[in-house]
DNA sequence: ATGGTAGCGCTGCTA
C-alpha cells in the first residue's frame, strides 16, 4: 500500500498539478494539507472519477485537510481531540480497509510564527494534544501512520541554511523538542530512517529563488507506529513536482507498506 | 535590515 502526504497550498489552484502527480505516482491513500477550501467547494468530482474516495475537513480561506483513498475508509474523525474550542481544520483520521487495516492520521501542524506570541503558544499546545492522541493510539497497539506538514525542522541538517531559521517557530528548540518527544514515544521518522540527510528537503519557499538555489527545508514527515514500521518497504520524495508548472511550495512524501 | 512570492477572496492575513 502506497501512502502519501502533500501540502497542496490551495486545492482550487492546484487541480492540474495534483491530477498529474496522482496519475504518475498512483498512491492508494493521500493526505492533503492547506486545501484552503470549505467542504462544499472542494473539487471532488475529478478525483472520484479516477477512483478516489474523498473526505475533507475544510474551513474558509486557510488550513484544511483531506484524505483521498482508493480503499474504503471507516471510523472517520475530523479535528484533533483535546480542545473543543479549536476551530482550525488541521486533523483528519480514518482506518483504511486494506488486507490489513491501517489507521491514517493526516495533519497540518500550526506554523507558530511569530514566536514568541499566541500563535507559538497555540503550536505548542497543539503538539501536546497530538502527543496525547498518539499515546492513545500506541496503547491500542493498532498499526497507524501520521502523515502531514508538521511545520518542524527536526535537525540542522534538515535545512540548507539552518542559521536562517534559528528564531523561526519551525526550528526553535521548543518546537524541535516537542517533535522529538513525539518520535521518542516509539514512532519511526520514515524519511530519516531510509533517506538520511543532509540535503533531503520537502519545501522550498516561493520567495528569493529558493528552489533554484535548493534552499529547502524538511518539514513534511511520515511517522510510523511500531506495527506500521514493521511493514515499511520504501520511502520517497517526489522532488521533481516542485519544478513543474504552477507548483505548490511543498512536494509529496510517500511510503510503501506491505499489504 | 529589508523584501522577496503565492493563495484566498476582495482587504489584509497567512505562510
């Protein structure tokens, strides 16, 4: 089973780029972030026509996540538990009904800038809530995968210019510590495990010719539960997508697990 | 130190 995460930065602006990548990569399950659309406006028909079930958790203008799946889904959940007052659409979860069931968590972790400030506080609180959800899932001993835009640069080698990020919420010690706490619960960073850095990136800013200079960062991650890690076969980053027409500033990251 | 780009949606916010 091939699972991918792709921050598409606006589903309405990315229809062609998404369709072209799906045709080439043929993932079974895709977690999308930053759909920037309400559920009713999500262009689902074209995706359904090529065999994907579409589940969205959107909001107006910003954020928004979705799951595309060629396989049936059950136990669909929208929103990260732990704060009933949180209106931001950043978490979607479901169990994929393959030969062996697999739980998928698609996430768009808060950016957190500027730091310090309320947005950074929200990021850290959100990460604490995610840790609580991951602890629950680990206790259940079911296989699961958390895919998405984590907005965290885990280590200096995950940035072309780490010195440019030292005061940024993506690289501040508190953000990195929270990410490492999550991983150290017993998850496997699939890209780190199979594609050791430096020089492995998933995001290049639109500004300052970052792509042309390969001034990237690694912030899109796939974390595997122990039972899912046992099934890991292959990992990839579809970097070429960033060089095509009207690209997202992120590229797809994928894993292949034994069925 | 500044400003550089893109998406959404219509003004400025978010990243």
